[in-house]
C-alpha cells in the first residue's frame, strides 16, 4: 500500500554521518526542489530473494524482534529488497505491518532513498468521511498518523545501502502475536497455493472447501498464511488481468477452435459494445445432432452467472435414452428476436438440418421463434407446465385430474372430443377463457393428435430441468462468462463420459434371457442398447396378452386384427407388407417411440419369425448408432486455451467487446409484447373472482344485518370470535392449507365431542355440493350454533385425547380466558386443569383450581348469580376439592412434575 503523505524530515535518531552527495539533503530545502525529482510510488517484488548478512553486522531475521534503534542504524544492506525483507520481519515481530513510502530519484534517474512506514501512518482523507451518498458502510479507520519510519540511502559508490533514519515509537497499541498474521501485509498466497486453488476450482470445488483442504494439509486453520477473502481477491485480480471477462472467453473459444475444427461460436454486441448474446457448439455436439437431432428440447435456466443472463441449453435423447447436449446460448433477454437469432445460429451450425419435433414449456417468444425458423417442425407443449397452469387458472382439482386424462390418454380423436366435452360440462368451465385457449392448441399437447409423431418418449421438459440440476453442480451464480464456458464444458464432458460407460456396458456381455421367446429376445439384445433393450423386453413379455382374431389376406399385404386380454371393445390392425418386410400398427407406437408394439410382436410370434426385421430396429436406438463417428478422447482443451491469440475463429472475432450488462428480470415479461396488445391489469374480487369490485362490495357476499341491541351485538361478536378461533387453531397449529379443510377438521372434532347431538347439522354441512363460496358461507353460518362457549370444554377433551395440548389450551382461553364460566361441571373443571398441566403450566393450573374451589365454596359469582353444579350432590362440595387435587397430583406424577408440585403453596 503506498503513502501520499509528505516527506518526514530526519530526526535525532539518525547516525552522525548523514551527508548526501547525490542530492538527498537538497530535497529537504523545500517542495520546489522536491518537485524537480521524479518521485514515484513504486513497489519492488521481493519474492525469491534471500536476506544476507552484511560484513561486520549481524542482520539475522530470527532476532529481528530484539533489535534496537541503535542496532538498526548500524545495519547495511546489499539491496533495497534486502532491507524490505528485514523491515517486514521486524514489523511482524513487533506487532504491526509495514508498507513502502515514497522513493526519491536524483536527476540521473537513480533511486537515492527508500522509505518504509507503519501501515497506520497518515490519515484518511476527509472527503471520504464526509461523503453522504455512500452505498456501503464505512470501513473502520486505521490511519492514526503513526510516526514510525525507516529510511535507507546509498553508501557512496560501494553499492550498499545504510539506514539514514529510524523511528520506533508508535502512537498506537501494537497487536499481540496471535493477531499479527491477520494484517493484510502479512497475508500472502504463494504460487503453489494459487496453482492448487486453480486446479481445484476447475473441477467445481468452492473456495470455502478449498480453504478447508489447505488448512487440513497445513495442520490447522491457524497455520494457513491467508484467509478466504485473500483467495477471492486473488481470483478477482486474475480476472482483471484478462482484459475483460468476455474477451477472455472469446480467446478461449478461439484457442479451442484450433484443436476442434468444427467448433462453432457466434456473439452479438449491443449498445456500447456490450455483449448481449453468445452461442457455441463443439464438433462432438454437432455429430450427435446428426444422429439424434430429430427431437429437440430446450428451456432457459437462470442464476447461472453473475450477469444473470438466461442460459439456453439445446438437448436431445441419445441411443441410451440419456440426455445429450447439442448447443448452448446465453441471451440478454428472452425476446422473440433473441430466440430467432439463437435458432438461426443452431440451424446454420447443424448444416441446415432442422428437427422434426420440438418440445418447450410454451413460452410465447419460443413459440413464435420456432414457427419462424422451424416451420415444418411439430411443436409440443410440456405436459407438466400445462397441468400447473390448469391448477392456477381453474383452481378445481377435479378439472386438473380430468384434464390430465384427456391430455395423456392414448385414444382416438373422436374419443378425445367426447372426453373433453364431458369434462367441461362436469366442471362448468366451458366459458373460461384459459380453457378455450388451451383447446385451440390441442394439437400441441393432446396425445390423440400427437400419435404417430416421433418424440422419443418426451412429454415434458423434465430432461431440461434435470440437465439444469446437473449444471448447478459445475457452475455457480457468481461465475463470469469465461468461468461459465469452461465449467459448462466440464459438465458436458461428464455426460459424455457416462455415455461412453453405457457404450461399454451395452457391448460387454449378454443379457440373461427371461421371456418365452428367446430368439426374438436375443435379437433385441444384439441390436438395441441395454436401456432400450429393457423396454423392448417388457413389451415382449406383454405380447402374450394379445390375441389375433382374424387375418385378412391381400395381394402384397396381410392385415391382422388383434385384441388385448379382457378388452373386447378395443382392436388394433397390424399390416404386414410382404415384399418390404415392414409392419405397421394402428396404435402407431412404432412411429411414436421407435420400438415395436405388443401387437406387432404378437404377429411376429404368429408368423414364427426368429429375428427382428430391419424395419423394426430404429437406427437411433441401436448399438451401431454412432459407429461412423470417431471422437477424440475427452480433454480439457477449453481450460488450456486461455492464452490463445485472437484469430479467425468460427465467430465474428473482435477484441473490443465489453462485458454484458446485468439482467434484472426473469423470463419473457411484458416488455416483448406489442404496445397495443397490452391489457390493463385490473384487480379481482377475492370472494367471487370477478373484475370490477372488491371483496367489501361483492354482491355475492353473505348478507350482514346490524344488531338491534347491544346485547345482540355482543352475542354475535362472541360467536364470530369462537368460529374464527377454531379456524385459526386449525390453520396455525394443525397445519391445514385451505379453509374447507379447516372447516372439515373442526366439524370432525365437534362431531366427536358431542357424539351425535349435532350429527344432522354436521352431515348436512359435509354433503354440500355447491360452489366453494356457498360452502364457506353455510359453514360459517352453522358453526356458531354448534361451537359456543359451552362446547369448548368438550372440544378440549377430544383435542387432549389426540395429544393436541396447545390447541386444547387455546380453545379454553377463547372460551373465557382464565376465568370461570357461569355454567360449570366437575368434568369441565377437571378438563380445564388437565389442559394446563399437559402444557406444563403447573402454577396456572393450581391458581385456576383454587379460584374454582373458592367460587364453589362461596356458591355464587359476581353480582350474585348462582353457581350451577348439577353433577355434584348437595352438601358434598368438598368432593370437588378432593377430585381436583387428586387429578393435579396424578398428572404431575405422570408428567414428571412432582418437584414443581411440591413447590406449590
């Protein structure tokens, strides 16, 4: 750290011979002469130097803490670097940190003075202390004007350096030895530790884990000469040396293009030369696309880089039914223009080959871009996102269940239409806008309309989500573009390593035959990979349930009518083309997934065929799917290409690209919609869901009448508190999420409490089949009648039997706090005492018991109202005390509260 303070004049502790033939004394005459010199704040690197002994002086570092000012003034050094090492060790031994001050040069440009200061020398500039628009908190003030200083100057022409000034008195307290190593000047990361840190970061290990590893090797955290903050600072310093994050990433891609001739990468810049979009795909990904690019799935993931740029990963399914990556893109926003740019680069990268099927989550920008770039591809919507939207927009579990059946049922189009009409009629959603909009897109999600289109078994974007989860193991949210590119390639290499392992398992060994048709099973084991073969074998096992009803002979084909066991109304036709040895089935499973269905397998068994025809072995599922492709072994060409020189790579190269601007929003948002198409978002009523009014003015709200007298108003308020109290107990304590569930649970408790006395009302309330609003209204109107203050002790008994002690006590408090109601029975009194003891409130239980017994003894309450104790015989009121005390003692012993019981008055 450099000093900006003025030159401190030498004090009386200097040596006697202080002549300065090179002009050092002339610099003290004034600032005018000092300006003539080239005074610069420079820092010489002292790493790798060895501190040597000067002749006639013992300048050993080991006893630096015991040297005095007189000893230092006698020292001579062979070089300024030697003096730097000495003063650094001296400061460590004394309990402070050293920093270099000004260096003075003479007119010839030679250094004539070096200054070493205490790190607390000088003062912080007032402008930083008085700044009001700070975004961060002030750092603690450490500068206190410490006068400690050491100066060295040349000793004539001998080439040696002597100490011309040494001040050792500090104006602050020195640190104990255990804290000295935390000073920044004494914390240094060696080149070995930096290399170790970089190698571990390249495999995705976080900085805290790396720090723990280094501490374990050093023997403890206290033996590590740096902190985690120093490691982060070193990473930041390395990034600053790369001339920008984006430029470093582009150099890496250019360097990787030298070893991978097929590497394709493009980027776009926006205003101010900031990068906004980036696309890249290596040679192996392009080769995979040639074989498995018929089905394409992609989705955007967020929070994978420090700029918050959405990352789009294009993926598919390989011959092991495993996810494979085709290309990757980073965009500044999920607009239509961005997706069109990305898809066009994908089409150009893959030699103009467009996919036949694309599956996404239904984002509007994606949908428009796919229609523009891939007009002949069939676009399928993710089934999971559709069910999620159905739950949000319709809010009827029955509709969601029926909608799922309509979407995934493998039925004919006519049957699908019947199912849809029955569903909208049953749920009453025919006029709902979202339902009609989804129906118009039925060709993009209904299995009845998608049958016969090859999707490799994909119905959702769950593979994209799984890939994003794997990606989270390799990249972090604080990564820049360079770190993301290199670590993303590690994730891709990990997937490819798994693929090669599956290739080995498919080619090594033979599966054990398990079906009744060993020839067909063996043929499948020879042709298909291990994962696909397991699915083929399951179909082969089920083909015995298929019966061939008849065979219709024609000139070049035979039509077999098949039927499954116990399904007489469903029949499938299998067509056998004799000349081409092709088999076609009306279920279209072969066309949809690429594996022969049970109907075709049943026909193969009928024809006594011992091996699968070539027409039934899809090339993309076979072991030989990638035989014509040869790959280089997995290597870290991305990580080793950091020093590549910019050249004519596969992208529009340029060295002046600035880092992207951080994105604040997620998803497409409303910014991509045309201005005229934006609708005004209006608030809806929380009661009926209609637009134009609020809940307080809803016409469908239950009617409320003002109370005629004060007593009637108080009674109504008490009933409302009771109802709301029960519901709040259910929501907060029992944990129900919806109001109807809470009401149902409360009614169950009430029915158990009164044992049938209100069963008719409870039964009627349970059997309500009207809308949610009407059920809530009727529930709230019935509950006050059956949950008054007198019913709370009975509810409390049920809750205590169910071990809901906290809920039981809350019910009693709502029944009248800690006081005693007018209508009381011995059973209710025992319940009240038991609830408090079960909750550990021993003192409160005793006070309630004493208050109750006092009222019983006095036979009256306030204002002279008589106490009703119907269950106690007249003249035996002392029986109350005996029963309650016995109950308290038994409960205390059972709950291990005997010590607390003895402390009661």
